[in-house]
């Protein structure tokens, strides 16, 4: 079993998926969490962009997908937001979201760090991309693994 598989328990994964559902409840935005053992020697931002495209997150109607990419063995992560969300958030939003996750990760609370990041991203998405009756969940809420 790879470190990505051992990073979270099944119950913790379910709590993160529930946080994603909660975060997306009032927005047309899409949030995904992806876990991998390692970036395979690639720059983490470059690898996160590849995963973003692989998960078809760049196909959302309003370009408002947010990916939290974690390279478990590398002990690193990236929050990658599509153009629609990047164009409207405050300049320090991604950094403050990263800080919220890091604060929990430093204490070994990986599930809570991801939940905090997901909910923070969801709150911001709700401000700029509120849900309306025509919205559909465009992407899976499940944690993807590579």
C-alpha cells in the first residue's frame, strides 16, 4: 500500500468528501482533493496542473474549479484554482488558505487541514459563484488518487 493510500483512513476520507459536498452546496464551483505518493520529480505546481487537466477540472462552465493536490511522500501540496476563481479572489486568498491547511498539517491533523482548506475555498466560491437552480455538480466529490 502506498503512502497516498495510508495518508487518510476511510472515515477521514468520507469526512473530506462530506466537507466538499458542504462547500459546494451553495456554489456552482467545483472542489477536488487529489492524493499522490510523489510528484515523480516534477515541480509540484506543474504536476498539480497536469492533475487538474487529467481530472477535467478545466472543463467547468465558469472556470471555477479548485484542486487541492497533495504529494504525500514529498510532504508538499498545492492549491490550484482555475482562471474564473483566480480572477476574483483577493491577492492573498490562496496563501491564507494554504496557511490554514499548513497549521493543521504541522500538528499531524491531515484530515482537518484538508477539511479547513475545502471549506475556506467553498466560502470564497459561494461569494463569487453563487448556486442557482440550473447548476449541476459537474465533477465527482470523491478524493482521487494517483
